[in-house]
């Protein structure tokens, strides 16, 4: 009799644990990592950034609760590797990242440029022989490495630091995404900056680590499709002045 009681007890515990660990349980929050990179993601609760608003709208439409943490970009990527079913955005797809991540939902495409001062218009060929600044750990950092650029100054401190380095002549060009460059330069109207022609067009994702994929990908993809169809996606871009500057998936 005692053995039967114990058997039922352990069976109850096992079933309860299985139910509570259901990966599709809507009541559980989903850990999502990002960085501060205005205007994509900001610290302003009223205007938290266009990438932030797109992703949170996707979760809301899908009936899921995101737990979003804004962290230094390398730390966000490190934590993703340790987080079961975690997600990260805005994460750009590059050859060096391809095999390590799950490319869950493409949220937009954008272009990169070399930023220079004093009317000098940079090209990738010219920049190869110059000193280029870049935000470390980003896809733009990856691109410079993948294409053999040697004279690269990498900063973990983001856009203002790199723009300051450019202003002081410590770098010849700053390599970054178009909307980030335009947003940062708006804060320094005295700088006469020039953007190169688009260097690359990158696809930007809500991504997962390949070894620990998210079970919510299909719902989030369907949610994004709905946002695009009903116009909410376009309204977010319009709010941030991004209409025509980004390409919807």
C-alpha cells in the first residue's frame, strides 16, 4: 500500500513539473535582450525606439509578455547564450553569426554608411586604408572584420564616443547604420558630416541562440504579419521619421 502511495506521489510531481515547464505557457514572460542604440532602442519610456516598439507590439499581438533588458551589446549576446528560449534584437544577420543563431523573425532591413567630416565622402576602398571607428560587438564590427579591415578602433561606449573621436581626428571615418548616424548627428548640428553611399544592406532580426530556440517563433511571425497588414507597423516608422528609410520584411 505504501509503495502505491509513493508511486502516485511521484507521478503527480512529475506531471505537475511537466505542465509547469510547458514552453508555450502564455503566463510566463519571455526574456529578451537588447541594447541602447537610439533611435532603434532608447531609454525614453514615451519614445522607446522604433525597433523596441515593433518588437513589443509583436509580443502584444501574439499574447505574450516580454521581459526586455537593455544592456551593453556584448553582455546581451553573452546572456542570450545562457538563457533558455531567450531572444535578442535588433540583431543583424551576418556570415560570422549565421551558424550560431536562430533567425527567428526578420523585422526590417537597413543600410550602413561611412560617416566623415569636412566634405570628405568615403568609399569602402578608401576606408580600407583609413582608421575606422565602430561600435564593438555590432554587425558593423563583424562586417569590417569579415572584409579584412585592419585599422579599426572599436568602442563599447556607443555613438557619442565615436562621433567625438571623429571630431577630434582620432578616427578618419565612423562606420554605422544610417538611422543611428542621422540621430546622433542631429545632436551636433555644428558638425558638418557626410554620409557615404550605402555600403551594405543588412537584414535585422528578433533572433535566438541556435542551441536554445524559442518556441514562440511562429506566433511572433504571424503577429508581425498582422502589424504590417493593418498599418500599425507603418505608424511606428512614421512616429520616428523612418518612413522610406527602412524596408519592411
